């Protein structure tokens, strides 16, 4: 086979993997991209993270998790920017590092943020591996990077953010907890970049076997309607409900500091929360796949031609 024919065949195979191609070689939008999201692959990523053990902010194990995230997301074709910072905590100064992923080299094409925290809560008395709380959404976000990469036009519209330091060292307050999202939100605000973002979706604790996504009452109404409509379209509406009170999570700084409407997709009716029982056996690939698919369906409705 001559070189020209080999190159042509390679291009055809590449387009087949991504979907169809435009005449210029760019992949067409993947109409049903939500069907490409794999809960099994996400679950495998969660297992890798959980196998590292507890991953509190500032720990050697969290650095291993950080390197794993970077490796997998870059392997999918994304560019990772580290956002290191230091903050005061009840345990003294701690070094944190958010991870921000862009597809392509233009930092101005992103219009939506999908985010998760990747740290686990620090406990002195128990071994807390955070399978759901910290692990599930992080593994799921890694898989989202792989899935979005199959539709480059859509991927370029999305900023993926892995927050460090979501967990409080003592008690959630304006100065303890949400360290990474508060820092990221301030940078967005102060740089003026917040203006380019139309919305965001936060993932947290999304892996329990009996999934019940509990939307916080402070969810931006338009976003909540869109997510519930997406869930209904995929016959997953029974897995989504509203919580009976506001949930204090990484979406709060995004709403109140950066002024970006962000919805929190979290299963807060989770008895093992912040206990040693938050282990991998409590999770199911199907739950990760459900939240991933609903989010991608919503993204497709917002960007049907990307």
C-alpha cells in the first residue's frame, strides 16, 4: 500500500472513530454523544483513585491522584493547567492545586464549566478513602474528558476543572472548606473571564448504587429545568429530585463570587457520607453513567451544532 493511500485510510478510520467528518477533516458533531459515555471506564478510574487510599489536601496520596488525572486527561488530548495556591486552614498553611483542562489552545472558546473536587476529607480516627465523596465525580470527570474528545467542536466549548481542597479541615465556613473553588472563582472574577461562561455543572457524590441526585434548592432555575428535561429524555427522571435544604458545595463560590450559574449534581442522601464505609462496594458504574449521560445530553441541547 502506498504512503498516500495509507494516510487516506488513516484519516477515514479516524473519522469513523469520531463520527463523520466535514470536508475539511474536522469531525462532525456526535449527535448522541451521551451514548459514548462509559460508566464502566469511569468506575475503573474511581477504583484507581480509591486504591491510593485517603487523599486529603496537601498529602502525598493526593499528589499521586493529581498525576493520574493529568496523565489520563492529557492522554485524551486535553491541555492541563495547574493552578497552585496557598491558603490558611485550621491546620496551618496548606498548598493546594486546582487542575484546569482545555481542549485546544484557545482559552476564549470555553463557555461552560464542568467541575468536581478530587480531595478527600482528612480524618485522624478513621481511614476515609472517599469512594463516592471525592472519588466518584473525579473518575467520572476523567471519563467525560475522553468522551468529549470524540467531538472536538463541543470539547472546545467546555472547561473541565478539578478542585482541590473542597473538604473542610474542621467545619465548613467562609474560611474553611471550598478552598479550590473559592480561589478559582476569585480568579475568574478578577480576570474578567467569568463573562465568557454561560453556565456550569458541578459533580459530587454521584456513584451510589441506589442513585438519587438531590438538586439543591438554590439551583439556577433554568439549569435545573434543563437537567431534569435531559433526565426525562433518557428515562432517568426517577433518579433526580430536590433536596429539602440548600447544599453547601463548590457551586456556592461559583454562584456568589464568580457570578456563574452552576448546578450541583450530588446524591446527598448517602448514609456512608464522611464515614469509613464510603468504599468502592457502595458504588455502581450505572450511576456514574447516568449522571454522565444526562450532563452530556444537556450539553448537546445547548450546543447542537458544535
